[in-house]
């Protein structure tokens, strides 16, 4: 039998990505990582839990600023 190594798969979580942004910080989320509609829907869903974000499009992807 062959000894096979397992490879850890990195799961991209939109909610965890947005939560990791500190207040007042702006980050670019590339469209190839997380699509714009997913970022916007996640931001509105997290607004129910007290997180507020300002999103806008840029050539690289989505600019996200955490306001609260």
C-alpha cells in the first residue's frame, strides 16, 4: 500500500472574511475569491448582528469598509 499525504483545503468563508476586517479598515476582496453579490448579501446579513459595512466596486473587485 502506498502512503498518501492529505492536502488541507482552504475554505473561503465570506462571513469570516468580513468579520476579520477591523473598524475603519478598508480591504479589497477580489472577484475571483468571493463574488460581489455574495459580499453584499453577507454584509446585509451581518448587519442584523451589529456589523455594518460600506461596499463599492473597484477594478480589482469589491472595496469593503467596516464602519461599526
